């Protein structure tokens, strides 16, 4: 096991952790990957690697390999991505995230299922104009109902009589 830390567009990884604190080491520039944009999420990949999310249009990247010498990066989803780190969630078979305009799911076979068409008429304009950057989107796998749950919270005080609100 390793520790992975995202800092802007850089992803640092530790040496292999064996459970002893004396083996911990500061993260080094010699153990770093740099991506084309800020890292907005991490998730276990469908092929056993690590998925690295960047904003929409900059791609979802993957790191494969068992050892540092074997690490390789690919970009299996070059035009995908998310701006909402808390929207990245997974269970044993599926990975979800909020794409450019709605929820998407990556299946175990590595195919993206797009559910944003049903949301575009209602949410796309809201997320891109009225609330600007004051939006928080999260998702979580719910064991009881065996489905992903999505939450959207938005606040904007521009031109309103109230200070702040969540809806």
C-alpha cells in the first residue's frame, strides 16, 4: 500500500507502507506524476489501477503498475472529468462522478454510461449561470437501496435579500 496526495496538478506517492511509522518518508519530487490540470478526484480504477480525475475536457487518467518501476499512466477517458471532488464515489462494480453536466458512471468493463441528458434541461443552466462557483455536489453508494445517491447544494447571495441559502 502507498499513500497518494494530490497537490494542484501534481500527484505524489509514498514508498510502500509496511505499517511502521519509522518507515514513513516525506513525499518527494522523485515520486510524483504531473497532470495537465488540477486533480479533482481519485478512485480505484476498473482494471485495478488508480483513476485520477481532472476537470471536464482534461481527462480521467489512470496509473497502472505494482512497483514504482512499473508505474505507467494512460488517459482512458481523454475528454471526461469533474469539477466536484466529492462527487467521485464507487462500489465494487461502478465508479460515479458528476461530469460536465450531470452524473456519469464508469462500469467494471471501463465503459462510461452517461445520465446527464435527463438533467441538462433542469440543472445545466443552473450550475453554469445562476450559481457560478457556489455549488457543491456529492455522491455516495447507498447499500440499502443499492444505488448511488447524489446531493446538490448551491448558494448565491447576488441580488438577493438573503445572505446565503442551500437548496
